[in-house]
C-alpha cells in the first residue's frame, strides 16, 4: 500500500523545471525587422524626409547639411562618391539646383539603385524656382515617391513604410493650417527679399513679392541693375514693404548692404535659409519660419496694397539664367 502511494506521488512530480531548462537553452529566433536600405540625399531636407520615412536604423547620408555655407559654392568630395556607390536610394532636388549630383551619379553607376529627382515629380525644370521644399505639396509628393522606393528596395518593411508615410502626411496638416490662417490675415501684403528662396511659401501666403529682378541677379551671382538697387532701397527707406526676407545663408555684398538699410529703416527682417538647421525636422523648420514671419508682419504698419506712390513690383527680364542657377 505504501509503495502504491509512493508511485502515485512520483507520478505527480511537476516537470516544468525540465521544460524551463529546455526553453532557456533554445537559440532565440532571429529578428524579422527588415534592414532599411542606404539612402543618400543631396540636401538635408530630403535627408530628414528619408529618416522619417525609413525609420530607426536607417543609414541616411545628407550631402548639403550646413546652413552656414552657401550651397551654390558646394564642391563634392570623394566621400560623397563613396556614399553614392553604396546607396540603394538617391534623392536630390533637380531643376539645376544641384547639377553636381547628376555628374556623380553618372560617374558611379550602381546596380539596383533608385534615383528620385524631386523636380521631375512636379514637372519643374531649369529656369523655375529651384527651392522646392518651401512648397508643402511638393514635399508630400517627394514623400510618396520615397516611400514607394523604400518598399521596392525592402518589401518586408512595406507596412512600416506605409504607416510612416501616413504619419508624415498627417504632420503636414498643422503647417498647411498655419499657412491658410496667415493667408487670411496677410493676403496682398507687399514684401521683398534678397533671393527667391521663400518664393513658393510667399505665394502660398498670398504675399506680393517686389524686386524680383534684383533677387534673380543675386541668386545667379550677377550684378543687379543700378535701377533695381535704387528701387529696392526706396522700398525699404519709404516703408513700401512690410517685411524684408533675407537669405542668411548667402554672403552677397549687395544683399548685406540692403540688410543694413532695412535695419536702419526699422523694416522687420526675417531670415530664411536654403539648408535646414541641424537638429530640426522639416515640419519644425517650416513652422518656425512661419511663426517668425507672422510676428514680423504683425509688427509692420506699412501699406499692404499698391497705390500711386507704390510702383508695381519689378519683374525679371526674360532670358536664360546663369548655368547652375534658376529663376524664381
């Protein structure tokens, strides 16, 4: 009888320690998260876009990333050529803004590499304003093209890429709402600028841009006409414009002189850049510049509509821009 009870007791001895030991010694299953393809962006605004869409662990190289340097003076280095040779996806602006990228891509052909030219997506060409990132609709088009390229390069990550694309498009809505609200407040307000960097955004805001021929000359590194310089100075000294938009990334002497005149005349100045500042996202960068412009326009008391004392804004003369540059 005692032997039978012992056998029953042994039969109920738990076996979980053996199972636990077996599980502990099993090799962990490998991660199924797909590796993001290497991406090279000519401008860091597209590099930021790539980072937001590709997700954690993405290898993104931005060529132009210093907002304190003039992008028109950039010269490619061997390190850029090496990064391009390893990239599965390349994205650049186009519209003759970064012609050095075309040469580098042709010089170092790579198998299975996808190339996205943002200007081509929206039918922009040399001679058009090349500062495309100041148009949120163009950035949305670039995001969709880049997401499609990521899916083609790494199909297992399709769901994640699609989710991040939707998140990016959703994050543009507050920026667009800010633009719409400012347009209601400032539609028709006259402003001026040293270069057409802010051109697409100014149009979206309903602003009237003056001295465009001067801007074209500065961007193309040519000498502005004396009459255009005089008209620009008059606009500032007589407060015929509400805001002076200054490309703080350029170092043209004529533009710097106008900055001094605007400061002396107490015309509100808003600095903009072609290259996104470090540590910011595209959405934060655009919002910060819109906030600065909103503040400046609120401070201004200049007349916003043309009158007898306010000649119509100058228009660029017809003709082909200097190679490597583009007209507004």
